[in-house]
């Protein structure tokens, strides 16, 4: 259950990043052509850090079982 909550929080943060980008382009702060450089930074730096951070939890049998179930599916 804790893993689901952590992942949901990370997905929410990603949607906030998406919304922020949309607002910046619509307000004129960034041009649509600037999106390539911002995307590269997000894809190669920010998102991997968020993924690693979201899995920094204590190893318990419940976490192990959830991981095994996920791999099986």
C-alpha cells in the first residue's frame, strides 16, 4: 500500500510539471521551440531522480511480495 501511495505522489508531481510547462508556454514565458531543451533536461535528469527517490523505502516482506507480483504480471 505504501508503494502505491509513493508512486501516486510521483505521478502527481509529473502532472504538475506538465501543467507548469503548459502555463509557461501559454503565458509567453517560454516559446514552443524551447520545449526540446526543457524536455531533454526533464527526461535525462529530473525524471530518473524522481523514480529513484520514489523507491527509497525500507525493504519489508510486503514490499518484496509486491515486487515479485509486479515482475510476474
